[in-house]
């Protein structure tokens, strides 16, 4: 086999492996990324979080995050591997016992009041 053919075979194998792994959260989402992104989403120090019950489902990783303050959250991130490296989304978390529908409503408006609107004093 010529060197050129061998290089093409190796390149094809590497690209195939990269494509297979690109959609897997188990490859893209590291425990460190979960810890960092969850800490940012919750506004706490990453050392004050304990992450457990991780489940990788395609590109989505779900898990439970507990703070040292005693709050427990259901969270998820998504992640892929691309030519630029690992890409992990921001963490989306909901505190146990609270639903997104139970947030405070703005006066005279049917939209939910989120953390940014609360910080701006708009609700």
C-alpha cells in the first residue's frame, strides 16, 4: 500500500471516530464543565456544589446539584465535540419543589418575571 493511501485510510478512520463522538454528551461534557457552568448559573462558588445522578442522553446531560446551603436543583447541560473542541452549554437548573410556572408575574403583564428582570427592578 502506498503512503498516500495509508494516510487517507487513517484520516478517514479519525474523521469517522470524531463524527461518532461528536454527538455524545459523555465525551463532550466533563465533570469540571458541569461544576463550573452550574456554579455560574446558580451564582455560587463551585466548591459549594455537589453534583450527582449524572445521566448522559445523546447530547444532553442531566444531573442533580446540591449546594452547601441545602438547596437541591435538577439541572442539565448540552455538549458536543466539534473542530473547535468541546462545546458545553450553560447549565439550566430548577430548584426542587419549584416549577418555572410558579414564578412571580409582572403587574399587568402575563410574562414571567426572571432573575434579570428582578435585578432591574421591573417586577
